[in-house]
């Protein structure tokens, strides 16, 4: 049985050592002056990346560096110089989103493996054909694809010599494949420039107009009262103020019906974390080339626990042992069991909390 590589996030030297200790191939999120992650603490300088590549290759571990951001015209020369230095260090591949940067990389580093970011939105066969023409060696698929769609794309990509990578664990973006403009519009921090402020993790209040065009705040939890001096229609009959709303209540307005049990909590657009751990056998059957774990800014403990659990499970499957998916303590309320495998998209959000990470909890590292 051929196993996919396990791709772990690395945001510091300590993360790098843990990733290698748990025998994962890994990728590095990088620091670049005047570009992405400028103010983040856990990132690599150029000299650290050079040392990291040497150290990783001594342990037969590949290093992929991401320059996964949109590049402005006045930054292109600096980024090109940066990529060329990475190429000289011997990195195994580079992850890009910007099509202009893709062209530049192919020109200055024709032998460098280029991975297409999920933010390139290559989600169909025609997209794979385009990627082949551009010299892309690997595509990171969007999380929105279902199992059959992923299988179709994997088969076609392999037929033309392109590898496929999918996310298996970590944070989910509220928007389509991370192409969110909310942070940029309300806080001038662009998710496509590596500085997302994660506004989806904040508390929100739904407010609608009733039949008389009066504003009504929809309660965040069931069995609360509406403090409004307006008439509203509840279950097809008119009620005065302070009418109780229970889980079977709907509020009828000029524009929409809102059931109070649809948003039991204040974090209305906060996504759960992704976890495809229980579906590893299916993922191997898909014959994807790489399983990616998200979390470059998370703790060393997170890296150690998640990487070790996935590595142990993959080794079990390789040895044709019984797959044990019960050796983890999972916070089931805070994970989404598969964005691109499950058909249950209603399980995508967690309205009660913005802290939806660390699906593997309370495990000893060593």
C-alpha cells in the first residue's frame, strides 16, 4: 500500500524539530519584509530557512515553502529575489497563489516544483488542464469538493502527471477556499495578504425587520425574550411584546422566516475545525499524494499531538493493521468531520464558541 505524505505546519525551529521527530514531511510558513506575516512571531528568516532545509534533508524530510499571498507590482522584484534564494537553498517546492508570481517563478527557477494553493481555486478538470500548461506540479484542492469530485480530479491529475494535496486537519475559513474579503473590508487586514483578523470568530447579532418595518434582534439562545414594543407574528398568530420564544418558534417578517433554534449561540459564523481522521482509510483509497495539516501559528503541543496521531494511524493502515480511531480524545463539539467528504454541511459551524481548535486533547506528547 502506498501512503500519502503527511504534511505538517512549521512556524518555528521548535515546530520543525517536532515535525521531524514525528516523521512528517512538512511545509514552512515564511516571513517576508513588507509582505505577509510581518508582525508574526513564529516565522523563519532566510538564514533560518537555509539551516532548516539542511537539517530536514539530513533526516530525509522534504521542505515546501509557501509564498501564498497576492503580490503587488512594486513588490515583485523583491519577491523574485527572495524566491531565487530559496531555490538556491534547495527547497523541494514552493506554494503560490498569485498567477503573476507563478510566471516569474517559472522563468527564474524553471526546475522548482510549484504547488498551486487552494486559493487558486482549481476545482475541476479544466482547471487541472490549465495547471498542466503552466508547469504546476501539485494542486491543493478546495475543501468544498465532495468525495466523488476529489476522486475524479485525482484520477485525471495523475493521468497528466500532477499530484493532488488535500487538507485533513485544522482551521476552516468561513469563505470559499479562504478567499474572504470580510477582514479586509471591515479592518483593512486582508486574508489574501496573510493578515486576516478572523472576524468570523467574533460575536454577532441577527437583526431583522418585522411586518411593520421595526427592527427586531433575534435572540442568540432559545427560551429568551424579545424586548421589543412591536407586534410580531409567532406561529401564525400575533403576539405582543415579551412573548417567549422556544425552539419551535419562528418569527415571520417581510423578508424571511427565522427559526430560533437555527443559531443557538452568539458566534454565528464561526467555523469548526476540520478533522478527517476517522476517514483516513477512504482518503488512502482516493490515492491523494499529500495530506495537509493546518496550524503554522499553533502551539508545539498541537503539532506534536496531531502529527503523531495521524502518523500512527497511517502506519497502522500501511501495515494492514486494524485502523484504530478511538485512541484520541476528541472534542466532538468543536470539529467538523469533513468538509470535502461528508454531506452534512450543517455541522460546519459552532455557534457557541470561537475556540474550535485542538481536536486531540489532553494527550501526553512523549
